C-alpha cells in the first residue's frame, strides 16, 4: 500500500476511535469530574485537526499518536461517566450538551480531513 492509500484508512481508524470516544456523553477540563476530562480530550483532538488541516496525513498521524497515548484513559472516562450521570444528573445533562456540540465539531473536522485525504489519493 502506498502512503496515499493509507491516509483514508488511517482516517477511518481515527474516526472509529473518535466516534467511540465522543458518542458516550459529556466533558470540560480536568479534576475528578470525568465529563470535564473527557471534554478536554475532545478539545485537544479538535486542536490537532485544526493545526494539521492542510496536511491530512499529518492530522491522521497526530490523532493516532494521541489515541495511542490517551486511548486507555478515554475508555476509563467513558466507564466513569455512567456513575457520574447517576450521581449528578443535572450536571451530567449540562455537560452532555456541551460535549454533543464538541463531538459534532470533531466529527465534522474529521470528515473534512478524510475527504482531503481521499482527494489527494486520487
């Protein structure tokens, strides 16, 4: 496989991770609140896509590296969200609203990068 044919595949793998990371719920910035920490991860992935939007291969590589480094933590945060949502449903609902907007933005940026990668592969 050439580098051009790997770019769309890399984006498909990254997209699968992002959908899994973003489909659960909430987020913001840190501390013991799993929604805040999950949102911080989502924000960082958005930053990586924006910083590398001109080079889809670099974007895919950056996201794959981020997943490799933080994937286990993201999975743990998703599990912690179930308990958090039962403990404080109002706060969880508010966080879910913010997270929903961010995950939609992340999915949109990922789709754009994947489209650019496909265009380059032709």
